[in-house]
C-alpha cells in the first residue's frame, strides 16, 4: 500500500484491481481458528469462568469512603465471621471496596458489617449489603443459557430462509460459536467476574457477528447469482472477490465500534473501577475484534468449503477448469486471464471493464 491512500486501496479491492487469496488459503485460517478454540477450551477447563454473585449466590458488602483500598483488612474481617471462606475483594472506584462472601444469615451480615466498618474506619451507614440466594443465581444462569440458545436458533433459521442456503447458515453459526468460545476463553484468562453485564456483552457480540457475516454473505450471493451461466470464474473465486469487496467495510465498522468500547474499557477498568462498565466493555471489545476476523477468515471460507462439495458447484468448477485448459492448449492469452484467481475485475458479474478486457487481449494474439 506504499504511496496509496486507504480509500484508493479500498477502491482497488472493490473493483478487483487488487485482491488477496483469502478463501483460497482457508485451510490456514481453519487451523488458526482451531488453535485459538482449543486454547480457549483449555483455559476454560483449567481456570473456568469466575462467576459473579448473581450466578453463584452469596452476600455482597460495599464499603464506601475508605481511606485505604488495601484488601487485607476486608479479608481479616471476613475470616473473623467465616473462618473457612475465601472472600472476593475488589476496589470499586477510588474510595470503595466491594466484599463478596458466602451466603450469610441476618446476624452474620450485621456482625460482618460492624467488622468491616472497624477495619476501614468508617461508619456502619457507609456499608451497603445485598444478598443473592443460590436459587436466584441458578435461575439467572438458566435464563442466560436459554437466551443464547434461542438467539442462535433464530439466527440460523433466519439466515437459512433469507439466503435459501443452509450451508451459509451453518457457516455463520459455526463462526459465531467460535467467536463466543474465544471471547469466553479470553474472559477466563483475564479472570474478571462473569456478571449479567457480561452476558449482555456476549449476546451483543453474537448480534454484531451475525450482522457482519450477513453483509459478506449478501455480497457472495450477489456475485454468484449467475454463476453457472458462465465459465470464467468458479464459486470459490467469486466468493473470494466478495470478501475482498467487503474487507474495507468490515475494517471500518470494527474500528469505529472498537474505539468507543476501548475507551469505556479503559475508563471502567483503570479510572473508575466500575464493575458494570468493565464487564460489559471487555466482552464487547474482544467479541467485536474476533467477530470481524471470523467474518473475513472463517465464515465465507467455510461456506466455500461446504458449497464446493455440492454436485452442481463441483461440476461447474470442473467446467471452468476444462475451459481454461482448452484455452491454454490453444495458446490464447485468454487462458492467463481465465486462470487468474486474484479476484480481478473479470470476476465481477456485469463488469463493463471485464467485458472490454477480453477482446483487447484476443487482438494481441
């Protein structure tokens, strides 16, 4: 891209003057995704997800207006009431400490509140207490799971009906599940708590991922509408052209989405220490980045891998290759043109440039 503006680069990608063999190298992308997916599974198996109090149940104390955010006073105060409990202590904002313990009776809550007030030198009125029962936590977990399942099933049905191709639907769902798995693996690796805000972030990830993949698939459908009526290009080549044509759009959309989310993540995690902002923004940041990448390197290549197995598409691919071999045997320059898999303008359906280029090359014989 030396000496070329981003707009010129994007225009070249769309018109086909420049292209990258993304679909043709699909085995490489499949291997990379598999490595990340297996790594995520490994992290989840070893570390698991750190479930927040909304999912596991327990008692939460928030001590406001503390002069120090040292966690040890809170740990000592909890051990005085629950000797065997390992509390979760976190700093919220710049002058508040959040302490989560196992489920406590009303008397234990009062005793611990007094201990925390003494440990941090604040009034008891500066401590707020909330209790989440295990039944409520299990109910929240179940609703989150069902919400994810319903979204995936609805998305699969919608794509199958809209594109009239179940293979596109399968490719999109597999790509979205990989987005969710890798995002969960990163979340587990970081070790932040999974809260209802995290679940909202994961569902938003699926929505963004679905939207991005539908844009690419819509271009694939447009490019392959008259596929079998010509022998200049294969399904694989026209799908690769679609990926290149939507590459700039995917990059722009992702960057525009990542900038504000990254800002929220920085402010929520490092400046304010706000748990809700932090939990939501981390899942969104990772999911948007992974979703954009999977739209380019996984969804369409997987669709091509499935579609090229269809007898109709396989037969057309064979005819295209036979035509190219025949042109090559005749020694025509058209063979060089037809053999191109770089997504040139010749592959663009209805391209005026494509119709003009072939006669000019023929007259050069």
